[in-house]
């Protein structure tokens, strides 16, 4: 009975495929799987608190960046409710320079970068 349960979810899986495929075929299969997962993934919206937590900044910082034009505007979900697509936040993160900038406090104490 346990063997029957173990087999139920595996119909259609060719366990020997990866061994016999060329690297190009495997790359193509991975690309197709990623495209499928991306196309079928639910759209995720974040509120300002979630965005602040993801970026490690305060909520007022998010609003300051928006006012200065340095951060994407949220999308209105309903009256009094707005949020950001997670893809918009990812795109914002990709625009940020790599590396670590010294904090104001660190520079004020005479530390080096």
C-alpha cells in the first residue's frame, strides 16, 4: 500500500532524463520551467511596512524617497489602500549601486570607508 502511495505522484516523471540529456537540452528545460513558474506565479503586492522591512529602512524613508522621485509610486488597490508590485521593488533594488556606503554616523566619527 505504501508503494502505491509513493507511485501516485510520480507518473510522467522520467527519472533517467537528466543523465541522457545534453547541457543545451537541460538548459532549455530549465528555461521552460522558469518561464512556466514565472507565468503562473501569483502577483504579489507589498504594503509600505513590508517594503520598508524588505529594504531595511523606515516607512518615512520610503515616503521621502517617493517625494524626491527616487522611488516608484505605489499602485492604488482600493480607496485608502495602495501597494507595490514585488517586481517594482526588485527593479528598484537593481538600480542601487553595489557595495556598502559608510553611514553618516561612521563618517562623522572619522572612520574610513
